[in-house]
């Protein structure tokens, strides 16, 4: 189980780094540097799904990926943090916690 969680963390971080590279690169060719990040992401996601429940892995990947990309958007790219963004991110976390509890029980 710990290996699955570690693979899930690597999945999320690799996707976040790849997406950040693409945003920084714009249409420039060095944006292709994001490709290895996505390869790592998909390989680790495949392994995480094999080790953990699919519904849990996918929910955490999507929820934390979205939340962390919002943080990167605000801190790195100067995007505006609104109350609506914070509230809907909270709803996402509640859903993730609910799925986690449902998978344990």
C-alpha cells in the first residue's frame, strides 16, 4: 500500500511539473521538456492503480492535481485566488476524504 501511495504522489508531482513547464514554455520548443514528466506520470499512475483502488487513486490524482495547480497558478503565474476557487477546492477535498473513508470501511 505504501508503494502505491508513493507512486501516486510521484504521479501528481510529475503531472504538475509537466503542466507548469508547458505553461512557462508557451509555444516555444522547449515545452517538449514536459514530455518526460507525462511519461513518468502515466507509468506511475499505472502502477498506483495496480496497487490501490482505482476510484481512490483517480479521485486523489484529479483532486490534488487540481488543487496544486491552483496554488502554482497563484504563486508562480500571478493568477487571482478567489473565494469561489477556495470553496470549490474545499468541496473537492471533502469528496476525496469521503472516498477514502468509503474505501477503508
